[in-house]
């Protein structure tokens, strides 16, 4: 056995690394990024703030200014604590590290955000995935409750809206899952800026639930900043596994300034929500002509579609320099699906024109 094979944990050796497609030169509709660049009016202010960063010093370990800006921007209730992560991915990892007793389980739905399962593996937790309903990706509440009884998960993750499906789960089902859990339930609102629903106002009434958000999909993916919102009793424990200075000085400074101007980003998300509505309507009209096609309802900044041959449509889009996410292989329920991030109005129009001619030629 080679030294590498003998040293690396077998469950890590058998993983495939998280793959990011090379996107240079493409219309990028694959990663749920905000397509709009930083508003011109904010560039100079940002430059001024960043030029004053004391880069010779460690960052503020408590990120006081940023915490205040986040609380204001998101309207986080005073009675709740917050904990910051280098992206919400890091928060998922902190939660798993803090809860990974020998044999502890992490439960989620399938299909779900892939990092739930990957991070469970990184941290030595056993992952349990409960399939969503095949027709419409609704929660199978009975199956979830049965899995909670059987597995007693330390952690349960529910993305609300869900990625990669885009839908919101039934609120009462989510509450039933929280009530039935002895462990901690994490409601992941990565797409809060695009959603008509949130648990933010309810989380203080739920003793074993916490809420996670990120500024990534809002337009600050490059800053790497996520936030966990919840009761002090939970967050104080998770905070113990946080590496000191996990939020670097540039992120603290930039995100504080940009969140003080959150109105600019809210305006962008409103355009994207309107674009999502228009995209769904255009896809429904288009898909009416082609049997076997489907557009799933979304409350996020992407739509999931089903086409008869997703691999062929993906390749044809790519040939036209449009990059989407082929989610077909991610789960049996995801067969022949593509996940399309909502782009700028011009990008969406280009996508729709391309998809129309691809379907027309494939069905001809
Ligand atoms: C994008 C995404 C995240 C990760 O966000 P970062 O803050 O960029 O790490 C977490 N959860 C869900 C459901 C996501 O789609």
C-alpha cells in the first residue's frame, strides 16, 4: 500500500473532489450567481474603505461592524445570536464538527444541496437522505418523520427554498420535522432574497432549530460570507469550533460597506425575481410544444427544467457558449434535468432563443 493510501481515510479517498466547470468565455448560468456587477455608485466607496484596511493586523475576531450591518440588513431579531462563516459552507462544516459524536447522523432530503452529504463525510458523520416526492419534489413528511424516529439524527438540514429543485417545502411539514427531532434542525435560506417565505420570524419560537443564510446569491459570492442565526445556547457551542479570524479583514470591510447599501442589491434581486417569473412563463409556452418537457416552480434565482435528453441539450447549449448545470446524474429523481440560473435580461433572452432552436432541431 502506498503511503497516501495508507494514511488518507478511506471515505475521503473514495470521494470525487467538488467540481467547478471552467466558465471563461461562457454565459454563466450554472452557479446561482447574481449576473449584475457591483453598481457603479458603490465602486468608489468600496475602494476607499478597502484602501484603509489594516492588513498588517489580524481581523476583528468578533466582526463587530459587520455583525451590526448584517443585523440591520436582514432584520435579525435582537433576541437571536449570530455566528459568521467563510461562506455558509463553512457554517455547515462547523455544525457538523461540533455534532460529530461517534455514530452521529446527519439527515437531509434527496435531492438536496450536495455539501450536506459531502461535509457529513468530511466530519465522519453518517449521512441519511430521504427522497422527496418524485412528481413535484415536495417533502415526504411521513418518510421524514419515520427516518427521524429510526435514525435520531444529530443534525437535519432543510434548504428553504431547496437547491437544486427550487421549491419551498410545506411550512407545517417543516414544523412537524422540527418538533419530532431531538437533534438540531438547520433551515438553510441561501435563497432568502428571492423567496416569498422565510422562517426568520419564527426561529426564536423553535428551541431546536437555527437559520442559515448567505450573501452569496444576493450578489456577494466573492466575499465568502454566511451567517447562522439562532439561540445563544446552540451558537455558543458551534462558535467553539470556529477558527479564529475566519472572516478576513477585506470581507469584513467590504461586506459591512455593501450591506449598509443593501438597497442596491435588493433592487437587483427584484429584477431577477421578475426575470424568473418571465422565464417560467416563456418556458411553459415553449414546453407546451414539446412532449416530455417540464419547468418546475421556483422561489429561488434558478429554474429546474426536464427535457427528453438533458445531456444533449446541455452539450448543445455549451456549444453555443451557454453554461448551465446538468443535474441529471445527481440523483435518480433528477433524471434529464438541467438547472438554469436566472441571468441578466439579455442572457436569459439568449438562453431562451438557444433552447428554442435546440428543441426544434431535436424534435424535427
Ligand atoms: C449556494 C448554497 C450554499 C452555500 O453558500 P456559500 O455561502 O456560498 O457557501 C448553501 N446552501 C445552499 C442550499 C446553497 O444553494
